[in-house]
């Protein structure tokens, strides 16, 4: 099991208004843009922009991630073997499979295993020093 990518969550009021600045900072267009529950998300570089009404995104504010892994099942087995607890078990989204786990230190992390199509989209151009490059 390997960690492929980790995003910093950034909560914004309006995705269309905020995204251009982050695309300028990163020097590239968003890799992904999709809806999840009542939020709208965009991944650009190592930022995950999350837009939505405060009540709709509040649950995401207290968690870390997403941390993208190549094998969610192996990650869950590894983490739960260290006394971590599954908060939300394996679930599915537009990008693949995910789970939320509470580490022994109390931190709750979102782990995601992308679908092969998303992996190909995000890592289409290998970069030096990148786990897939």
C-alpha cells in the first residue's frame, strides 16, 4: 500500500470565483471537478477546493485529507491493526472508493482509492519525483 497524493482542503464560498486563483498558483487547470453530496469540489495541484453552504460542508472541516492510496483494503487493514477505528466504512463516490478512519491520536482522515480512470487523468503526465513517474 502506498500513499500517492495528499490534498490540502480549502473551503471557499464560490468555486467558479475561487478556482482561477488556485489554477494560477499551480500553473495548471483543475485535474478534477465534481459534486459530492451537497458540495462542489475541484482538485488542482495539491489543493482540494470545497464549496457549499456552511451547513453542507461542516462535517468535512474536522477531518484531514483526502489521502489518496493505491489500495484502500490494505490501508484499512494496516490502520485498524494499530487500534484505529473505522468512522465511515468503504463507500463509493465519483472518483472511486473511500473510507474515514480515526487514528489512535484522535485525528480523522479520509482515505481514497481512485478509479483507474481518475488515476490516469490526474497522473497523465508523469512528473519527476512523483510516485507514478
